[in-house]
């Protein structure tokens, strides 16, 4: 399983949740609520990349982002 680097933004509504941001390839970010236990070393488990284009990878997030996206393009170096 691949992992994408994330930044913790704030606490979630439930004590076990946290809002994280995934930096996208275009310099923006997608925020999503995840269980705190799913974060390891400031990274979040994602599915293996489902697409690639030069220095970008298309990854599927473990949960829907706040804007309703399940897949986002990220820079290749942000995925381990």
C-alpha cells in the first residue's frame, strides 16, 4: 500500500478524528477527515496510484475529501 504525505489541519468533531490536508500537484490542497490511527509518520495510507503523468501520480484517498473528491493528482515525491 502507498502512503501520501499529509499535514494535520485541526481536530475533527469526534475525538478520534483529525482533519488533514493532502498537497495536490497543482499546489492546492484537499482536506479530509480521517481516523487519527490511520496517520503514521505524517503520512496517510492510500491505494496504489491509479494513474501517472510525468512527475504526478493519481491516488485514491481513503475517504472523500470535503470537496467531494476521491482521487487527486499529487507530486510523485509526496508518495512513498
